[in-house]
């Protein structure tokens, strides 16, 4: 029983770690595909088409009886959520990767948690109590995360010497990858767009709690938005061709594991723990990306990235510790296997079926 209770309490944490591990491999698969000639914007379009096709039958049959009625206003709301969470953010994300490096982008994206926290405070989704230790930790964690992100963006520093020979060599256009300022600006803009998307998702889930269906709609809308953007910026028909090679495998992996599984996990955890909780786990992917990029692929690692990443990680986990003290607790009703979050003001009288 104790193990079941512990599993229920830490299930969101476990799911987010799994999602971040899946995202780690995406960095390198997509970079290999882009170096092979795949257009990043075409990739986003195809990837979300694949995800939508995979999710559609699951959403249709599993949520057929509990799916709310889809109104025009709700459809427009989902379209806007998709624009920030997929259409704008991912196109800027992959564009920034072509100008910098996977390690840099993974590190800067960690500031999404801090940006989301600030927006959540402004919208009163998150509450900060001055004088409270955990609230202070949340504020300090946010400041440190933003400071670390600024260091990674503005300070490059000397290149760290790699004592090992890379196991895999990735050939890239170094002239493109040295446009750090352009890549940094796109990365920051991506963070802001993602943060807005996370906040909007938490709001949309209240009126449309069918997570699979929402993920499906977001994938199809995101694919349409990215396709429209690609048509404007890319006029070569050859860019839309995809062969039986790394381009296909990266599209299938990204569609099923990231745009499908990752988005569903993200929506589930957002509904259970809130948008800030979801973004706090980004450092897991950052650490794995940095290790693999440096030792396995021989990617350059700069002192500024190391200093900034350490500060970001410390700040984010201060934020996570602070959020554990939020005025909420988990309740397991008799006979149920899922955990729900209740406001402490509405806390029922303690019984044998409730625990803090």
C-alpha cells in the first residue's frame, strides 16, 4: 500500500523524466537529419501530421464518452494554444539550433520554467507568500534560472578540452553554427512562446479535459500552422520530399515519441500539477544532451555554457523545492487509483482514506 501511495505521489515526476529522456535523443536524431538536408520547418509539419494520425484513433475511441462538445470558441482557443506551443515555438527552436548547437539550445530552453513562473504569478496561477521559505526559494530559483540563461546567451568563453575522441562524427556547416547572436535571440523568443503555450494549455484543460483529443487537435493545428509558415519562407518543392533514410526515421520518432507521447504526458502533468511543474524537468534533458554531445559526438563545450547551466539547474531545483510547499496536497479516494489535487481551504476532515 505504501508503494502504491508513493507511486501515485511521484507518478508525475516519473513521467516527466521519461519524457525528458525521449526528448534527449530527439536533439541528435533531428540534428543528423538537418545536416542530411531536411528542412526544419518541413520536419515540424510532417512530424505533427504523423503524431495526429497516431493519436486520432486513440482519442476517438478512448475518449468517445467523456469528450466535451467542441464549440467554435473552444476550437479557436485550441488553435491559439497550438500556435504558441507548437507553431511559433518549435519553428524558432529548430531555427536556433541551426545557428548555435544542441547543447546551447537545450541549456537556454531551461529558462522556460522561470519565464512560465513569472507569467503564472502575473496571472495569479502561482502564489508567492513573502516571508515564507518555500516561496522565497521559488523567487530566488527563478532569478537564478534567468541569470544562468543570460550567462549562456551573452558569454561564450573558452572552449573546454575534450580528453576523449568522439565515437560519432556529425558533419555540420560551421559557418552557420557560428551565428550565435541570431540563435540566442531565437532561443529566447522560443522560451517566451513556450511559456505562454504552457499557461494557455492549463487554462484550456479546464474547459476541455480530454487530454488525448486536445493533443490530437494541437498536432493537426500545429502541422497546418507550420506548413503555412514553410510555404512562405521555403519555395523549393524539393524540400518537401522525404526518402527512406534518417529524415524518415527522425520524423517518425519525433511524431510518435515527442509530438504524441511527450505532449500527452505534458498535458496530463499540467492538469495534475500545473504548468510550472512541467517545465522544471528540462535540466534532465540538458544534462544528458551535454554529456552525449561532448563525449559521444565531440561537440564543442564552452565555459560559459557550463557556468550558466549549473546556475540554471540550481535555480530550477530551488523552484521545484519551493513548489513542493504549495498550499495543495494529494488525496486518494477509496477505491480510486488516481490522485487529485485539492485546495487546502477546501480540505476535508482527515479520515483513514486521506493522507497529507
